[in-house]
C-alpha cells in the first residue's frame, strides 16, 4: 500500500510540472523575451546600411577577390601558409644545414 501511495504522489508531482504560469493558454506576456531581443539589437551595428550611389560596398573589391581566387586555384595559398608556418616555428626552409 505504501508503494502505491508513493507512486501516486510521484505521478502527481510530475504532472504538476506540466502546469503553465498563464491562466489561459495563448495569452503570454507581450514583453516576454524583450531583454533577449534588446541584447541582440544592441549587438547589430547597422542592420540596414545606406551606401552612396556609385561607392564601394563591403566585399566589392574585385581586384582583391580575383587575386584570392587565383591563389586558391594555383594552391599558392597553401604554399604561402606552409612557408609562413615554417618561418614562425623556426624550421629551416633551406635544404643545407
């Protein structure tokens, strides 16, 4: 009998966790989550920047972009990375000791 009582009490406790703070479902506080939305908005510099006519926009530098694609396609970027890594680690790049 005692185990049955514990089972009923545990079930009632678990079921009470399904309760909502709202008296009528669907009528949440209109300001719920406002601090999260505010913090996200503060971190955005300018969500809709306006650029003057004919000016360069971010990422619009075609010369740098074309050079980067060329380095990537010719595997020069990897070689350059390895060369810089060797220079920073103290490993000699010459074959003679």
